[in-house]
């Protein structure tokens, strides 16, 4: 007589999931804030919202995102402890552009087969990035999907909630003609455009991840897996430093834009009002070699590169020119390279135009 069907026989190992939770507890415990109530293992993460009573008119902000096909690089290299920075960066840095402080985050990991050590490494990276962002990791979910994903495949997504005073929200309505655009350097490709990047390096150029590339000063795999720079805490500190003591329209930092999918122009245009436009001078910075290699090996036109990749600038601020030097100096102290890359003009259209040639 044959044995009856079971969850384990169908490919779902509940005990492996339990072990993964035990292994990740150490890292989740480090990604906390005083407002977190309870620990890992409940059905929901609890966050004490009492602090919101000190706000005049608190607005909650929320954002969700994933890592995209960059996870394929982590899987091929069997290195899983850095992509958490890509997830957290994609989520919390979308919150901070409106001035919101990310309070807490949850994650979702689905995989073909739960390997506890792999799941723990993924969560380790997420937790470390949450610490860097100043947000709490209050919970998450790990799901095993045999038949839908291969045993060594996984995908990761997350969501975060933040808060900002209603009269301190940054955005297009604050932007003025004469403002300057300050770019903040990226750590590399971050987590966008990897479908194009993988096509260029693997399908067209036939390069391997362990290939040492002199132009990059490292192996291709090392550069492609470089973690996303997490700007949230640094940008919040910059907002407080520049806008903290100012009132109303006198606040000099007007808007911010997270440069992700769609590239520099499309993302910056989201915070530019229709009655204004922006000119960006490419000659003010030199993109890292990885961007040029994608263009060269894939015969990718500049316009395509610029609408797909961040080209070396992962975040930008739009601010009064009187505080530009102060902003750049404040970011330098936080090890974030920054520079004035353009200006807001009185030309109607709400467009962002990149002019000139990138510096060599």
C-alpha cells in the first residue's frame, strides 16, 4: 500500500522554514527601533505609533519594490548577503524623496526550495541595510514554491512605511526657476537595468562572472553584485540640516528624486512642475567604467543607456543655489560624492534635458 501524499513529498519543507527563521533572528534583532513591539515569529509586526502624536499633521508614506533580475547574479555566484541592500535601497529611498522618515519594513522571499542558510544570508543583508537606513525590520515571509521556481531560484520583495509632516513634504510645488540640481554618486549599477546588462555581458559578449576586467579593477561578478548605496538616513540628515530652522517657502531644499528604472531624466522630471524645465550638464561627472562597457559591448546607444541605467548618479536634490556648497560638503562628510550637475529654468514643459558629453 502506497504512502499518502504529504506537504514534504510535494516539495515544501516546513522544518527547513522553521530553521531559516531561527538562523535569521540574530540579524533581524539588530534591525530595530525603540518603537518595535514584540519579536520575530508573530503573524504581524507591531510598531508603537505613539511618537506620531508629536507631529502636527503626520502623513504616512509607503513604498514597495523588489530587486529584479540582479538576484540571478547572486544565485550564480552563490553570494546572498549583499542583495538586501538592493532591496532596502529601492524601497526606503523612494520614501525619503518626499521627506519621509522610513519607520519600518517587511520583506517577502519566495524560493523553489528553502535552504535555511541561504535565506538567513538574504535576511542578514536586508537587516544590515535597514540598520544603515535607520529603519526597523519588523517581519516578513518566506514561501516555498516548488514547481514554480527551481530549487536554487528565489525572488525578494519588500515594503516600507514612513512618516513626514504635511507642511514639510518635498516635491514639485516647491521647485523654483534658478534652483540647482545636486547629484549624489551611485555605487554602481544599483538594481536597475539588469535585464539589459545580463543580455550584453552574457548573451552578446559571452563573458563569465569570474572574468577579471582590467577596466573595472575586479571580476565582472564582483562589480555586477556591488550593493546599492542606501541614501535614506543621509538624505534625512541633509533635509534637517538645510530645512530644519527655515519656515515655509524659505526652506531651501525643495525636491529630491531617486534615480532608478527610467534613468536620470525620467525620474527627475517627476518632481519638476509643468511650467519649468531642467538642463543637466553631462560634463560635470564621469560615469563609472561599467556604464561605458555596457554601451560598448552591447552597441547600446547613449539615449538607451540613459533611460535604463543611473549613469553614476543614484539620487538628486533640487535646491536653492545659496545652499549648494553646504549640501555638497554635508554629503561629503557622509562619504557621498555630490556635485552641481544642472539648473532649473523658466522654460515651460516640465522636461529634463541632458546636454554635453560626459567627462573622461
